[in-house]
C-alpha cells in the first residue's frame, strides 16, 4: 500500500512535528510532494508562535506553496501529514486541488493523546463525497508520530 518514498516523506513530516514542538507550537508537520512525486515543501504548525489559530501544518503548507510555488504546485499533489488533518485543513487541501493525503497519527490517536479541545471528525469523513475525489490513506508510521504527540502531554 505504501511505498518507500511515502515513508521517507512521512518521516520528514514527523521531523517537522518535532521542530514545531521544540518551537513551542503544537506537534504537527506536513510535506508537499508534487504529482510527479518530487518533494516540494515542508511546513510545521505555527499556531502559538504566529498567534494564528489557523496555523495548522497543512494550512501553512497550502499558503506557503501557493505563495512560493504558485497554486498549480498543489494540483494533483500529495500531502503527508504527521497527524490526520482536521476538517479545516481537509477543506483547504480540497480547494487547493490536492489529490492525495497520507497521515501518520489518526484522529483517534490525537484525541487519545492530546485530549480537548478537539474536533473529532476524520479527514476521510470530511472528504467522503468530495468531487473530484481525494484519496485519504493512513496511518503510516503512526507510532513515531504519536511518540512526538506524547511530548506535548
């Protein structure tokens, strides 16, 4: 189901989650890979350090990719997220025309580890009836992502 390249990009997203934690932010990271499989950008959660409640790793990734690489860079792309994207991030990736989302820690892992506040709806539920369809896959390397989440508790 997952390729070695998927695992490599996910490890990078998980590394970004540790960077976020060390900076004082929530421990989440994300990686953008082009439709052709080329790694394009890494982002991390910056909610606390930026003072922006929408500073989730996937939102930061979409904004930075659009600004730095152009909106076309997201079309058909894959986003690797250290934690299953929330409803806000899922919608942003849909509107950005991302084709595939791969996550490490599941929504349930996040709820179990971090507790409230929470919006416990899965990415696949949010995107279940999206047209065009988005592919949501995971978990991949969940144990590594959850270990970073536990640092926050």
